[in-house]
């Protein structure tokens, strides 16, 4: 039926739960904005708290280890060891929300620590200027920075790290193991990997935004196309009535002899206004069609009379000849009871519904019912699932024109439309089209 795959897309797809890790990976690739903590856009609360937990674990692990190593291995003194341990590790908690200030604080603390260690009693034979604990904490900062900062900022951080190591190299104590180059290489690697993840996430987000914009434009274009098509068809309906008014007004003096002069002038004015309206409508129709044809084959088809409920029988017969089993229940007098707009809309709704049955559910048992009462015309098209021995469906997904066109036609008449899949795999289209003129004008 009309755009059945789109209508069924709202049902939960299998394997939905298995996509949760993929969504979390997407959050990792596209972290929060500059003013938000890491993983602020994660779908789960525990995922949003994860950066704080990880940062806390590193602080709790590195703080006592830093104090112990500086005191026992480097013999830096308990006061200096405690102060440096706090200054080098506690800012990691700030890295979750403000990684750049946290990096500046840690870099200053690490630099001060390197200067202090030049006067330590047991610095020889140990890592300098960066201790193993400071390297671990620094790399944690690199991860936070890579997921948040711009490429220019990351390059600047990396170069500053190398420059500080080079400057400290001029004050290198004797017998130490130099770690300046190690930190320079490792920090660059961590920044490159995390920066690449952020770049991929940003690119995917831009692509998703463009796809969303394209989808909105496509839906808008579809709506405008359907409205233009409906306007072209309604032109023929209105033009017919205007032509009748013109003929009646022009022929009134001949059909009704003895009319007073003012009355004849009034009829002439009515005929002139009707002709002027027809001319304006034809100019508007030319713009809507946009074909510029002058009696060519493309434009000749537009001059054919518009179909209505009376031609639904022919439509169903043509569909049956195409191999689609269709049953029709058409109430007598429905075409006479319906005004032109409802008459045309009912036909077009059945036409679109049957066309989509052929495209999406070939061989499906289909029932078409058109009934009416004093207030409305009810159009109902119901089909079952595609026949097993039928040919493969011509289309696996809809363009969106079917449902859009139906909704616009129903909205034009002030009616209601109900469409959706059935439990057995079929589809249902039900349209209620009011017959009273008040409903039409209200629409």
C-alpha cells in the first residue's frame, strides 16, 4: 500500500539492544561541547558519570604513589613530595570539564617538580624530568584534551610539551634517565589518536545534519509537488463552473427576452468578470504546469476531463487486468452526491492506493469500498500481504509521495485520513471526505 515500508518503520527493529554499544561509541567519537563535561550527551547516566569515576581512580592511585616515589626513591623530602603529589594529580579531576586549564596546572606542577628533583639526594639513576607517575597523569590529560580541543590547540599543547622538555634538558642532573623525548612522543601519539576520533565524530555529525536537512527539503519538495498537482486538477473543476457561468450570463438576454437594460448590463458584467477570472486562472495554470507546451502531446493530456468516483469501476477493472485481485463495492449515486473536489479526491486516493498495492504487495487480495451518506463519502482500501507466488515487489521503499498526496487531498476537503499496517502484514487506507460545503470552506 502507500509507502508501507515507511509506515512500518516505526515498529521496533530486531537487535535494537545490540546497538547500545554502537551508540556509546558514537558518543565517544563525538564528545560534548566545550562548555560540557566529557560524555555529557551519552544515553545512560552511568556513561555520563564514567569520566568522573575514571579521573577519580587515577587521582586516588597516582597521589599516594607519587608521594611514596618522591619520598623513598628520589629522597625529595616529605613536604615537597606531598605538595608535588597533590599539584600533579588533583587537577585531573578538572580535566573532565576544563581540560586545557587542567593541563596548564599539571604542566606547571611537573616543571616545578623537575626543578625540585635536580636538588634531590637520590635523583641519579631515576627518570627525569618527568617521573613515571607524572607521565601517566599527563597522558590522561592528553586523552581529555584530544576529545575536546581543536587541532590547533592540540598541536600547540604538543609543541609546548616538547619545548619545556628541551629547556629543562639544559639543567639535566648527572646520571639520570631522560624522559623528555618519551613524553613528547607518547603525548603526540595520544593527541593524534584522540584528535582523529573527534574529527571522525565531527565529520559524521555534519553528515547526519546534512542528511537531516536534505530529508526535510525532500519532504518539503514532495509536499509542494503534490499541492501543485492538486491545484492543476482543481483548476479544471473550477474552470468548468466558471465557463458555465460565462455561457449562462452571455446567453441570458437571448434565453430570457424582454430583460430590462440594467439587467442585461449586469449579466454582461458577470460574463466579463468570469472571462477575466478564467484568463487569470489559465495564466496561473501555465505557471503551475511549468511545461510551456502549446498544444503538444505533453500539454494535451492536461486538457482531458478530470476523473471522479464514476470512473473507479474502470480503474479497478484495469488493475484486475494487470493481475491484481481486487474486489469493488461502490455505492450507487456516490458520484452524484459528491461535489467536484470530493469526487476527484476520492478517485485519486483509490488510484494511489491501488498503484501502491501493485508496487509493494503484488498479488495481494484487495478490497475497495466507496460509500456515502448525507454527510460524507467514505473511501476504504484494504489489502492483505503479498502473494507468495507473486512476482517480487517493484519497490522496497516508498518515495513519500503517496501518503503526502492523500493527506493533502483529504485536508483540502476538510476530511480525515487513517493509514497504517495491519497485523497480517497488509495495509489499510481509510478516508472520510465531508460533503457539506461548510467543511470544505473551513479547510
